[in-house]
C-alpha cells in the first residue's frame, strides 16, 4: 500500500504497516525521534496500522506539544496502573478494583474507578508519585487485537464495567488492547492512540481533583470515583494553567457577585432570572449610560419595543417555527398567542417601516437596551453569563448597499473605542464566511449579494487595520458576520459579540426606502451588539477586573476612615464636600478599630481609602491608600478630588 | 311625617308631601326660589314625595350649579320634544319616532332615538334652536304615577323600546311619568328628578355630537341615533368646557404621538404594546435619567429585577389567586409556572431579604424602572395612557416605624420638586384612610398600626405644608395611602401616582432587620411612584405641553435654516459648533424654500429656529424664532448657546 508524506511524496509500505514502519523507512533518526503521527489530519499513534492512501505526518520529540493528547491518554493508563499498585500495597486484591473509562479531555485526562475504599484527596500526591515512578520505568506500550470472546474472557467475573463496555461494542469489529510493560504491569481495553513508551511523557502533569461520577452518566448506576489530571508539554504551560485555574476560582463572577453584593438569585423568583443588588445595578447602569452616550456620538437613535409580541411577527421574521425551541411557551391573550421576544430585530423592522423613508434618512441606526428571553435548560444556567432573560446592547443599522463598508468601519471603530475604555486588548475579529461547497442548503448559491457584502466588510477591516481571522462556514444564512472573539484573563476563548449583515430578512418585512432616483429600494440591515448583552458583559468584566472596578465605575469611589472618633466631624465635612462634587464617598463610622475598617474597605475593593487624623486635618489633606497599589501618603483633598475627577473623565 | 332641615330642625309634613310643600311651609320666598332639593344627600326634585325622616336641603335659583343635573335631565326631555316638533314639521307622523333612554351624564345628557331618517350633524343647530323655543315657553313639569298596565297602554303598538323598558321594570312598583306642558307637548316614562319649569333651564347648553348606539348596548339589537348635549350653570363654564374639548382633541396624545413621530402601535406586535420611535424614546430616556438623578440625590438605590417570575412568589405576596384576573396566563418552564410580573414589590422584598440588614442599613430605598404587565381588555386600551405592559417609576422604602414621617416628608418633597420641574401645579394629595365601619372585611380592626401610620403621614403633610384632602375608605388593606390627584389642562381629574404604607406584607416575606438593641424587627414598606408609569406620565405630559417640550427635553433643540444656499457652509459650521457643546441641532438642507422650512420646523415644534443669512454671518449671529413666542431678532451665537445651556440647566 501507499501513504503520502507532507511534501506529497508517496511511500510504499506493507499492508498493515504502522507510522513507526513508515518513519523507519524514511530514516533511522526519524524513527528514533518519532512519538506519534497524524494520518489524514487525525492524531495517530506509532502502533496502529495506517489506512491505505493516508496523508501521513510523523510527530517527533522536537515538538512534543503536537503529541500531547497521546501523552494524556497514556497518562490515564499510567494512573490506572498506579491505582493498582497503590491499592495493592494497601493490601487490596487486584480484583477488588474495577475500572470504567479513562479518556483524554481538554488540558488533561481522567479515569473512573470503582475502588474498595475511596481515594482521599490527600492521597493524590501518593498516586502522582507512583505515576512518576511508572513513567521512570520507561515501559514500552504494545497494541494487539482480540476477538470479543477473548476480550470478555479477560474481564469475566472481575470487572462488570469493562464487560458492559465490550458488550456495547459492535459485533464484528476487532477490539484492541493496549499494554504497558509486561502482563504484570497494565493492560486495558482501548482504542488508543498512545505514546510508544511511558518514558516519553514529560513531567509537566498534575492530578487535580476527584469527584463522584455515575457509571455511564446515569444516576441508576453505581457511582464511581473519577480522578482528574492535567498535562502539558512544558513546565510553563502547566504553571500558566494552574495559575489560571486559581485565578478563575478567585475571579468566578458568581463568587465575586456574592462577595461584593452585586447580584443574587432566588429560588422563589426562578433560576436564570437575576436580581441585581444596588451595587451591581449601579455598575450596570453605568455600562448602559456609557453605551448610550457613545452611541449618541455615533448617530444611533434609541428606540423602545415591548417584551411580548404576537406570534404572527415571529412567523414573518422566520423565528417561528424554526427557532421555537429557543423560545418560551406562548401566552394567550384574548384568543391570540403572544411570545416573550427572543430577538429585537423584528420590532426594529416595524419601527423602520412605521414611517416612509428616503435615502436622506439612511443610515437609520436604531439602538435599544432590548431585553430578550431565550430558552435554556436549568442545567445550562451559569450566573449572569447564561441566563433566561437578558438585556442586549442591541442595534440595527438600515442602510443602502453602498453604505455597508462605511457603516462597518464605524462599527469597528466603536468596538475598538469601547474595548479600549474597558481595558480589553486580547480580542480579534472573525470574518465569518459562507461555505457553499459543504453547506449549500444553508448558504444557497454564490452571487453578488455575498460577494459585494464580503468585499465591503473586508475593505472595512483593512481600512481600519483591525486584526482579523476568517471562518469559512461560520456565516448566517442571511449574510456574512463579523464576530468578536476574545481571550479571557484565565485563558478561555469566548465569542463576546457579533455583527451580522442581513440582505435576506429586510425584504420579508417589505422594508424599503426611496432612493435618490425616486425608486423604491430594499435596505440591508446590520445586526450589531457591541457589549453583547449587559448581563454577560458584566459577568465577563467582573472576571476581567477581578472586581477591582476602575474609579469611574466603582459604586463607592472612596471610603473615609478616621484614626480616632474625634476626627469624625472632619470626616463628615469632607464627605459632604466630596458629595457636593458628585463623588461617591462614604464614612465608616462603625465602632470597629481603624485596621479592621481598612481591611473591610480592601475586601470591598473600594478604589480609595482616605485616612484622616490630626495631621491630615491640619493640612487639609488625607492619607491615601489606593486599592491594589497601597499607601500613597498624604495628599491634599483638593488635588485628590481633581485626580478622581480626571480619572473618571478619562475612564482610567 | 317629619323631615329634618340642615340646621337639624324638624318639619312636620303630610304624608306624601314634596320638597316644594316643605319649602312653602318654610316660607313663600323660598318656595318661589326653589328649583330642587337634596334628600339624604341625594339629588331630589320638587315634585317627588319625600321619604319619611329625610334630611332635607332646598336648592334655589341662587345656586343653580347645585341643581345642574336636574336641568340636564329636563334638557334631555326638552330635546325629545324638540325632535318631535322638528320631525313633525318635516312631515313625519308622531308614531314614526321611537325613543330609547335619555340619561344625565358627566357635563350633560343624551337621548337615543329611532328616527324615520337620521338627523344630520348640520341639523343639530335647528334642534338646539327648537329646544330654546320650548324653554322659552316655560312649560311646567308634572309628575304622576301609573300602573304597569297604564304605562304599557301608553306606548302599546307605537314604541317597542319604551314597551321593553316597562317590561323590564319590577312588577309591583309604581311607575312614574314626567310631563312638560300639556299632553300635546311631551310625556315620558321617567324616574326623574327634574327641574319644575323649562324656563328655569339656563341657556348655557349646546348639542355637541351624534353617534350610533345599539339598543341596550347589544349589537344584536337595532342601532339608534344618540344625540349628545352639554349644559352648565354659567356661560363661563360652558365656554371653558368647549375650549377644553377643542384643546383635548388637539392635545390628544395619540394624535400628537403620531404627528410628532413619538410612538406607534402595530397590529403585528399587538394592541397595547407601544413601539417608541426615536424622538419619543429620546424624551422617555430623558424622563428616566431625570428621575434617576433625582432619586440618587434622595438616597435611592437602583435595582433590577426580571420580568417573569415563578408562581410561588405571587402566592406568597398574595397577588395569587386574588389578583389573577389582572395577570396574564402563565408560561410553563420545565414543569413550573412563570408569570409576567404585575408588580415589582415582591422582587424588591427578595432583594431586601438577600442580605442581613441592621438598623444602620435603614431606610433602604430601592428604585427600579420596573416593567410590569397587567391585563387590560383590548377595548380599554388607550394610546400610552392604558397599555398592557408599562414601566413604573417604582420604589420601595424599607424603614422602621419611627422613620415613616421623615420618609413621607422626603417623598412629598421629591414629588413637589419633580412636579415643579415639569410645570405641573394643579395637583393635590389625598390622604386615603380606612373605613372600619363600612368595610371591616377589608380594613380589619382599628389599632396602633393604623393610628400611628396615619398620624405619621398627616404630620408629614402638615410639616411640608402640602395641600391635601382626605378620602375615607380609600386606603388599601395593608395601610393608608397618599395619592396624588391632578387636574389636566383639559379639566379632567386624574390619579397620577400613589404612595402606600404597608405594615402587613413585610411579615409575609419574613423581612426583618436587627434594631439598635440587637433584636429582630419587621420593617414597614412605603410603595411609591413619583411619575407613576413613564408611559402614562409621558401621555399626560404630552397633553399637558401640547407637544411643546421645553428645551431640556426636546429631541431637537434647534433647527438652522438658511436664507439661501450660499449660507449653507456657515450653517454647517454653526451646527458642528453647537454639537460640540452637546446641543441637539440640525440644519434643514432640503431643497424647499425658506418659508416652507420655517413652517416645517414650527409643525415639528422645534424650540428654536435659527435663520442665517448674510447679515447674521457678518455679525456671528442668528435670527432667532422661538416656538410659541415668535421672532426675537438677531442674537449672537455665543449668547444663544449660553441661553440654551442655562435653560437646560434650569429646566425651563
């Protein structure tokens, strides 16, 4: 048989040859360095026969990251062997340990065990050390095929989980086992792929957690103990991952939202329906005011549409019946069905159509803080990031085709300004294109609508110099999109916002304007959301800042703390003076001691702690302690107030 | 028998004596001036026997307004006689005219006729003149009782409506007829009361309209022609009423909303669900921002709650099942019922309860622009004044009982400030009290909760010097209220807002705070809405101003119009300069002539029209035309901009 190398060269091999055979044929040095392969783009190991005609790429020790999932998979097996050895030395019989599945997951692996006694969290270190021992033994992995009968015989009477797994596999396909070392070491029913020797596994792994997991995910089955590990090709990656995990925990917006009294949920109100507490609502209002002001500058007109609407409108827009799963059940009013709106666009179309339009009225940019309701299973709800009703920073731009490029330039600029003001820099645009070849049902035929609009958006991206990637097949059925992707502080990639060009729906709503020649013309629509939804953006931003809100957003900008009670009058005067200047300030007049008050203010992440005592009063000053930066010594009250005003003004 | 005069004196009368008999007994002068009476507070005429033991008050020509409803009733009969005479002179037989009912209504009366040919609107004047003729004949009214048989005989075969009416009356009660003049004039089946002579009817009446009205309101019955009239005791009242009607038509917020592009409705979206167009949404946002700022000053904390909520919460609050008719049908989500919220209070209670509270946290004042949904029949919907979903300027104040007075003072002050800023002066407070005697089921027992809270509100009213009336029986079951009543520019009294003290519901929600002694205490709640709902306030304010919004609210504050095209550059520069200063200004660069542009700007009610030509450019000035005030001549652009800024600042 033949396989093909990356340079296109064909390689003649015996039937059943492996990637190791291929590497050896290319050269002994490659065979020595080989740790895995990719066959037809799919991760492959050195032990498995190659498919006829495969495009083959050999992975080597020079780029271990490329084969990291092979290593993670073998680590799961190494962990299983380590469990046997650890429980063996505890005196448990081999057959008292049963095993479920042990797959690779993002960043690592897990394995589900039925153990004679649970592994304690503290024992993870013992287990990990045992794994490092096994790795150091540099056990060689082998792969062999068995029949169903052989496989069943292997586990008969001693492991019901493996037996069930085998019974669930198709009858006529060969099954494979992977073994590391000798029969005495560890053998598992496994599809692979794996690294060829345990010694090739880099030491940058860590067991992170254990949890209960029902066998096959069903609560009718026994609960197994799942042990999680993470593994990376380099120490730096592992460290970064562990730091991010720690940070993610600290920054979890649900935790911060609770600790900082920003929002809450109530069983009596319902899941996925947030109640915004005063401080959270304050910041959200600031976000809304900020966007309103920006959008006023950019020529948007704010509109307001109702939250429920007749069935007919969503039939016209095409949301019904296709999007019905994403909508809640209808409410009957006087014999007609009304829905909680899942989208604002049909309403904005009605507003556009409410008055005749001429080319002089275009672009018409309608913005709304539009609350929409989309069905989510209760299990999928996540704090403010995934809720059942949320408020979009929504807008629809109605323009002539000739205005698309200019409007996209404005949208991109607005994005960049907003994200800059919020200190978000790790983001990029994705130009989402159709895939006519693989999905003609969705995208229809190529044609001038597609060509011209893609060209306009591309030109806008180039003109603004915005960083962007392309995503074939990511467009909507009604036109190309410009998505905004970002990487969070803790390393997760998220799609935060989207801008969609729509050249299909406007005609469904009979939208039109009179062009300069006096003819009727259908506008195109740009669906656009800068912050996405305020709820989700708030969740993101809370994690982004770890709750250390800049002074322009902080509900409490400064807290005055007195050295002793006799300074309280001065503190109150200062408070009044600062409030006069529209600063958000409080005095901590509780009976606690000064150090405790300072600690409380730090926990509350108040940007400025202002300490006043005899000296400060004499000099008309305060001792400033800036959150996250520490002591700044005495500052005159006047210059402090100007500083705060300036920072509010500049949003820093 | 005896009756009692206003001074308490008893008057001995024959059984069956009338108020005229009583007046004659008191003195001949009173009998001469008498036009009607009040018996036990109810309007009574001089012809009807008085009830035994009645409290009697004689109404005289000196205060004709007190007897105006007697006159209106007689006017309905006079109109019926006039119809007979007018149609008689047209040659129609008496029996070809049939009559329904002819009651008194607010400001006037109507009568429903089945006529051989419809009366044209232009003929109202002829009819009215005929009425004045009949009044001038000074026909005497008489009243007599008849049996059912006699009554039926009177109309048998010639008036099916009267026959049906008689058949619908109770069997054993005597029926009464009223006759004016002789049998040849006009006699009607009627309960009264009436004025004793047509000559006593003042000339200040007018027939205003005709319309179709189904007999007994059912579309299965024939349609009759209803003729409306209004009548007042004085010319001034009639004039004012007619002016108000004209104004009301011009100011109708539905008309202005359409003409000024403020809001719209769409059949596809649904009745009672407004779509706010850019200009309307702009003003509404200004109202919201204004209230937000004011409420910040007054120490309110803004919160946000979801629009749907679980059934259980409204059971706890007591809205379900009692208020179910005012709510929409539930939405089922994962097996549980959710409702569109009709009230925000339960949510605010949940927010209060989300964190432990101490006396130091009180008063907690939670404000929300809370959208609520209340069932309205489609027939009851009226523009923005009565909709199915609206946004309240809502707040709930949680405080200790000892803080009620102080909080009510603040609420009253806030009201007064806001209403002053909006130029609303014709309003007053109504202290709504319980009526233990007549409605013990609703109000329960008197007790310290009632006494103390009423005393606190009364003290707050007295301390602020606010104008107020009292309304016995107008309280809620959970406490006294302070309603805000106003009279609109067109004379209608409306209840625009309400403040309710609630000492019952907080304990249903287990609300509590730790008082200064370390004990748990239940707070009281003040439910409060300054603008009521933004939707309804907007409708009211639109009619109040006739759409002439003050410059701080106007979406377009100034429009620049050039004398000729060569001044356009200067106009654009000026526009940019003013926009730089955050003024909302446009240039009319259309191809219309200057006079047409000025007319357009006047129709759009733009506060300032700025005309620029050669002279203005030379002097760096504009010729100002202020809406509603006319030409102001040349004004330097600098001083104009300061003037606008100052007026925005002062909200004038």
